[in-house]
C-alpha cells in the first residue's frame, strides 16, 4: 500500500505475482480494478458449461469502477467459450436480456468496445449498432438499455463452438456537464 498526501494505492497480487486487484483512493475520486470477475456482476447468467476464455494463460475479464462526486463509470466484462453453437448461445442470451427491455441485434465485427456517451446535449439514448464495424454476419452483438446503462453480449463462432463476452456498463454524470 502506498500513501501520498491523502491518496492510497492498494494492490493485491494473484498467485502468478501479477496484480489482480488495484484500489486507488484520492480526495477527488476512486478507481477500483478487479480481474477476478464474478459473471453474475454483469446482471446476466453464465451459459451452462461455458469456460473462461483464456489468452496467453489468463482469463480475459475485468470489473472496473471509477467514481467521484461528479461522475462514475462501472464496467464489468468477461469472455467465455463453449462447444455449443452460436445459435444456442444466442437464444439463451436473447431470453436473458429481455428482462432488461427491448433487445437489439447488431451484425458485424466482434466488438471489444462499448460506447459510453455522456453530456446533457444528447441525453441518454437507447443503445444502437453504431459501434459495429465490418460485414461478418456470423458475429453478433445483442444489446439492451441505454448508452449509459447497458447489457451487451457479443458472440462469434470459434473452433467449432462459440466465443462470447458478457458486459455490463453503468455511467452516471459527466465532468463536462456538471451533472
């Protein structure tokens, strides 16, 4: 733990010696990053039999929370794989997402980015497919909610099964708008 004039930085190491949790507190706001994600923190169930997607021996997941008196952003994201077909995973998450409202389906390149737009001039609009690029019809994003409060499931076929990410985003306020 490090202490600098009203600031604290705490880092917890995982079994491999790399940071799995970082917690920074300042008089202006806090930042928490946790690589140990519980899929339920996305507000969505985990597809039965899914295994964490690993890249270079590490599960691709994060729970990030930035908060201050002016604004805050929470993003929880994790990737998984299953030997089941994309259509089975699609149907499962289509049904799960309906509890949050109208689900939209976007086809195109598997997106690793979720757009968060803040500001009073535009308001908090419903999610759309504007961040999808390319023309790959076998890669799909299911979305529900608004730009600042959304649930997203991205799917793509991989190795005879499905690779998918489940994501929760919640943003509030804006530094620029003062809300």
